[in-house]
């Protein structure tokens, strides 16, 4: 496994060097002439993303005769950014999370881009994405008013499927289709319909895809393959939506953990675990690393992941003939209540998360207009968007490009990328629930913190907590979660300096 990952990292590091990048930590480049403006930019990114952005920034530096100190932070990005903002030492350009817009505006830490750019030039960006960064201070209304950041991307998270694993189990799956246990083989049909399974069907499929594979290379670290590998804070949402439920009511004032639809979705999620189709919660190797090693058939896939997956798929040295890794996109499962629907009728019943993060400009920046120009180039320049999308970093932010050449030009990948577009168009996508509230404590502390009890119940593993069924757990956490959300609403009102 280590050898396998080393090969991947080596490829990415070489690519990064060829792109003219420096170190990943902050590097203050001295200005020998003393007349070049300097921008400090702080982001977080995977290795393959860093190489892409450094190449784009290098071109920006040449065009605008400036120096850009490109800083890439790790897991501590948000705490480090908070500390920098508190100390009035923020980078010129940094990420703005959807849940942080109000607090950054109220603290006077960011500048509206309407004051720095011709916003009419932004009408080519996904309007849904751009509106995520609008905030009307006087009305205290998100989605309206001035623009406080430009979308780094408009991201979508369907499932990805390793078709190499599917092919290895084709006889077993076809037998289940033949006897009526599964309604169809897990592939897009001749009419372009996606293979949307119900919770029970998907659990059966994942169990069938859990097996010992002696053909895997030694670099896989193990021969054990799993149908999927789930965890709540990233994978549960599509199951809730697929059951017709949600985390919050329409105005995000009520938690819905104890509703029948939420419980049904969570039970559908845990059914895969109960049937043995998911990697264990006690596994030391993460689901992501198992997926990269060809040991997980279905796994979440963000638009930002594509480049890393493509690098493995195309590397003949480590993956000859796509023998163990051949990825494409797939839909999430849906309620068992839809079991009698045809494949055509299932197409609009599944949902995955859509999200975004944006580039904002610091109020303390000495080069605000140049910083805004960099944000624009990274977010809305046509050539940059084409470059990033072809390298697998994101779906184009420009709507005409995303709905046009991105779908028709085979130099883009993966094959079923129309799934990304359908999600961003709203057909199969939902906002991340925690982006709708002032903070996420109602979810992290009110729900996620105690899920070991549920895993203990369905895995039959002693995790040092009381085992609880989904229904028991959801009913238990509901009051506390609602209390935490109520507190967040009160905190938001108390902190608003414009009220």
C-alpha cells in the first residue's frame, strides 16, 4: 500500500515541479526591484490540485507583473485562518465558507467584490453558485445583495464506482438480476438511464461486491474488497434525501432527526453495514485509501477528486489495462418505497450534496483590486476554467462551458460526467445542511458525536458505548440537537451589529 501511494505521490510531485511550483508552506519571495506588488494567497488543496493552481498563478504573476505567495495549509486551515484574521494578518485572498459569510462581513474582514470588479462580467458563472456569496447587510438576507466572494468551484458529490470490481463480480451480479433480486446490472442503460438502486437493492449489491480478490497487486495492502465504505458526516445525507427527508425544515429553524423519513434514510444507510457490504468502522485504513487501492467498489466522489482518480486509472505502470482501477460516476440509492418504479422513473428520486467554497479579498489587503483580479481569474477566466476542468480539478464555473464542451468533448472525464451537471442544475443536487445555519454544532455535537452507538448496534462490535438502533438514537438526540440549533439562532441575532 505504501509503495502504491508513493508512486502516486511521486507522479504528482513531479507534475507540481514541472508546473513551476515552490514549497507548500508560505514562501515570501523577495522583490529585488522593489516595485512589484505582492499578494498572499491561502488555500487548502490536494496534491494534484496544488500543481494545477501553481501553474495558473505563475501565469498570473507574469501577466500582472506581481508576486503571489501561494500558501497551502493542511487540516488546520480554518483555525489558522481564524487566528490570522484575529491578529489582523489575513492573507490578501483566502477561502470563504458558506457558513462564514455573515460573521466575516460583520467583523469587517472582507470587502464586497462589487466595489472592485465589473460584476456584469460574472453573469456567465452558475447563478446558483454566485448567489451563495451574496449577502444584503441591511435586510440580513443571504442570496441577495453584494457579492462577497467568487466561487472557487460549484462542487457536486455523487458516488464513484470502480468498474473493474464490478466486472470481476459480473457473473454473481447477473445471477441476481436473472432471479429478480436486482432489477438491472449496475451500468447506464441504452437510453442513458442511470442505475438507481433502492436501499435494499444497493445493500445486496454491496454485499455481493465484498469478497477476497487474489488478483489485486501487492501494493493494495490487502486482498479484501468491500462494496462501499460509509461514514455519517459525509455519506449519510444522500440516504436521507433519497428517502424524501431532510436535516432541517425549510427556514432552517427545526431539526428533523426524529422524522420518519430521516429514520428511514439512516436505516437504509445502516442496512449496508448490517449486511456486511461496508468496510468496518474499526478499520485502520480509511475508505478513501482503500478506494485508491482498488479495494472499494462504491465511494463518494467530489468534483475535486477526479484528477487524482484519473491519474491512477491512466497509469499503465501501476494499473495495466485498468485491471484493478477503472472509475466512473454513479447515483446514490433511494427509498425502498420506490422499488416498483422503472429505471426511467427513478432518475429524479436520488440526490447528492452540492457545495461551494469561495475566494474572498481581505479588507486589510493593500492590493485589493489586484487580489480581486486574481479571484476573478481563478473563478471565471475561460482558459483557466478549461485548464482546471481538463485536469480534473473541478466542473467549469462557466455555465455555457459546463453544459456545452465539458459534456461533448471527450478530452474531459469521467465518462458519466453528465451526473455532475445534473446535480448542479438542481435535478439531483441538494445544499449541504450545515451551510444553512450560523454554526454546525447542532450537527457535529448534536448528532455525529454519538454515532458509535449506532455502529455498535449494527456491526455487533463493542465500542464502549450503549448499542442503539437508528430509531432509538434519532429520538434520543433530537431534543439536544434542537437546543443547540436554537442557541445558534440566538447567537446569530446577538452578534449581528446591524440590528
